[in-house]
C-alpha cells in the first residue's frame, strides 16, 4: 500500500504530539520508543522510519520552538544597545519558547547540540545550530565586531549549551539563576571578542 | 552596644602592603570609574569578594581603626593617600557587589567626618547612582514575575533605572489606572549571592574562633545573614510597608508609599512614587534651622511610631531611605530590613525604655547586662558600655534642646564605639548586628542636618499614642 505524503506528514505530527505528551507526563528516560509507537498507533519499526531515536524527536520538537523564538527575537533585536544585550535577548526568548521541554532537553544537548558534534554533518541538530550561529554572527557584525572566527563560534556554542544545561537543572525560583549566569557568560564572551578584536588591530 | 560586624572587621588580616598609587593617576581613575557601567552577575561578584574586595575593605578599615589612635599629624601622613586610593578601589570593587558587603559599606557611609569624606562620598554614590541591569535582562525578570513585558503590564515604563538599591534597581512607571509608581526589581540570583557572600566572609572570621565569645559571635553572624536573606523577599517587604503605612495619618507629614500588590511579587515591588530629594540635595538648598529641625523631628517621629505602635524597628537608617518632599513632608522608603519586636525582644526593649526614660545609671547597666550578657565582675566592660549607652541615650533622658550637630559630642560617641571594637566587646544578643545599624544611623543623619531640638516630647507623645502604660517609672522623670 502506498502511503501518501499527506499521510506521512500526519503520522509524523502525531508522533511528535504523543511523544511530547509522554515526555511531559512520564519523563524522557521512562518513555520508550515502543510507548511512543503504541500511543501513535504505529508499529515500533515504523517509528524509526520517521525518527532515528528519541533524541531526534526532542530535537524536532525544539526546532519548532526555536523557530518561533527567532521570530520573536527579530522584533526585539533592534532594542539592544550592546552585543551582550542582544545575545542575552536572543537566548532569553529561546529559553522562553523551550520552557515546555526544559525537563527533557538534556538528551538533546548531549546529542544534537553537543559542542563536539560540530564535525558531524546532517545530524538533526545541525540546522538548528547553523541558524543560531548565523544569527549570532550577524549580531556581531551589526555591533562592529566583524566576522566571528571558527574558534569564537565554537566558544560561543559551548557557553550557549552550557547555559541551556544549567537552565535544565536550575532549581532557583523561576530559574532566575540562569538569567544571572547567562548575563555573566555573555558579558565574558563579548569582552573576550573585543579584546581579540583590539589585538588584531 | 557593640556592633559585632565591626568586631569581625577588626579581626580581619592586617593591611595590604601594595605600593602607593601615584597621585597624578587619581583623576584618571576617578574618570574611568565614573564612566564605567556597573556589571551584574553573581560569579563576578563572588570573584571580586573573594579577592580584592574583602582584602581592601579589611585593609582600609583596619588602617582607619589604627590611625584613630595615632596623633593627627602622623595619622595624616600615614593615611592621606591611602584614603583616596582605598576609597577608589573600594568603589571599583564594590560597584560589583550589591549584596551583603554593600550593606557593610552603607553602614560606613553613616560616619560623616569620621570616615574620610572621599570615602563616604564614593559610597554614597553607590546608594543613588543609576545601576546596571540592561533592558533585556530586566524584561525577562518582569516577564518571569508579572507574566508579561513591562511595556504591556504598565502604561509607561522607563527603561532607565532612576535609583539603585542594594538588592536591585528602581524604575519609574505609570499604571494603566494612572498612578505614578516606582518599580523595584531585584537582581536575579541575589538571594543565593548573599548566602555565598556570607560563606565567603566566613574564612575572615577564623581569628574570632579563638575568642571565648565565638559561639555568640557566630549566632550574631547567622542572625544577620538570616535577616539580610529575608530582605530579598519583597513580599515580606510589602507586608512591612503596608503595616508601616497604616500607622500614619495623611496630616502628619510622613509618607510611606502604597504597595500595589497585583504588580508585586517576591522579586518585584511596585509602590507609589514619591518625588523628593535625598539629604544632600535637601542640605544643598541651605534650609533654615527650623526646616532642619522639622525634618529631623519627622524622622524621629516615624521611627518612634513604628517602634511603639507598630512594634517594628526601622533599622536601615541610611540616608537614601529618606526623601524630603517639596511640600515639606518626609518620605520613608525601603522597609526590607525591619525587626519585629515580639516576645523576649519586646520585653528587652521595654527594659531599655526604662533606662532611656529615667536616665538612672542602675537602669542603664541592668539593660546593658541583659542585652550583652555581661557578668558582674566585668567592671571595665560595664564602665565603657555604660559610657557609650549614656552617649546614645542622653538626648532622650535629659530632655531640653539637644544639639545633634555638635561635632565633639558626635566624635565622642565614635571614640567610645571604636574603643569597644578595639577591646573586642562583641558578646551580645544575636539581633545586635541588625540593631546596631540604627545606632549611628539616626545620629549621623541628625548630625548632618545639624538638628537642634528636644526629642522627649515626641517620644512621650508616641508612647502615649501607643497606649503603653509605663507609669511605674515614667512618672519619676
């Protein structure tokens, strides 16, 4: 039986919806691919036609949120007076959108967003990383720091994923400690960029 | 009563031995400091506290204490340049610190003419200067607390802070219903920072462990930490403000702002905005003696009203907490650090009132012994503390016009205080570090106002208004 593109899209969407519900109610670790397949009313083997692993489902879920975050940030980015503030604003709107996934974002950080995964291509998180870093590079240009080097981008990505990991485990009220950490990390990063730029001159 | 924090500071390591700063560099440093924005962030704060901040604070204070006992010339020679250098360095590092250590700094700022003028001025800038949370961070804090962006929650919201608080910053705003308000927003993670600041201070207390009073000192330290941590909960502060506000009538010329609970949380506090000036600007207008006296009387009445009727002690007597309004009213703000007098604490305050009212030495000594756990055979301690208590309370029990601007008298109080610190008389009730903040606080504000008036009638009126029966001893005056 031929499966239409429409049916495929519907199945994919159903998998994402039930997986989100299961992750939220049972937790990421306790949810198996079998559980997801059952809830989506498909065979477990069929699930793998759509997603290679649970982590890929989380990444896909996060991608939608990050897309929304970018739209929100585009409206805010002109307000920022400094690069530090612009970067803070970017990550802050992402965290806001990612909030439903906070409890199970760590597996995504360990796989798709892992700083060491930069060399791997065509991984699910690759596009997300590329888009985010392009935004960061654009902000750096806009604030007069020119093109960011590969080292700078790698350093930034490490800080970024570190802040996300901290946020995922942050027990402070409304995760306020993450805001402080993020603010400080980005200030440190931008200070380093400026120092490096001055030395180049 | 001794302030255990001073004791703790005096116990810090000896002064640092870095070379002198060339005098010609000072203007450049001042300019650099004035222009530099103040960063936010607890990690930097901790780093600063762990290194430069604590060292310099200790060195300076120690320098100052030792210099007090030298001759004027020698003192001048030893300290002149160090004052500037240290004041600048403290400003440099303290700008990063909005937690517990800044509160120590604020205490120092209450020593006009005693701590070097430059030092006090730099610290006072910390009270009032526009502070550091950038707009994006601020917006996240407001969103997290009030559920939406500031520009949606309020009809207008000024992105620039107009005042700094030790735990946050204050913005002008207007509610959609039209009220002009001040919105105090706490720095993220400040509660944790304070806990860590205190933990970082602990190693400096190690010398005090050798003291037989160590356990008592530790109790005081813990009490102070608990109270400052409590100050990070703006909901508690909102309750304090509401209680204080209920104590004053409109026609009394004392204003406590109204809290808007629907726009307030544990981290955001929205209140009526009081448009007034701080003490420096008030004095800059060259007010008459009568105006100065009136300002001091209002401060005193506000303090007594809260204490006698409200049974809450306003201890945060730094100048930034009093606003002089154009119409002559006094605005009182910042109720984060209040001491609620209940049970034993109220009883000991009653006992002190007896000493304050009668002026009898026996009553004074009984109160001091009770407060500081002094044994009968500690005669030197009793004598010194009695002298200090006499200095503290004289204006009250003597009655008649008291000249709070008398420099000699003010210095005598500081001399006595430092002598207590020098002798390490630290044993006292755990709440002492909190109450000692007011000890010089109100006197130094009155000193700066050069106020001259009789405090006793105000006290008696306030006691009467509280319905407090103390006929057993008050009739003896």
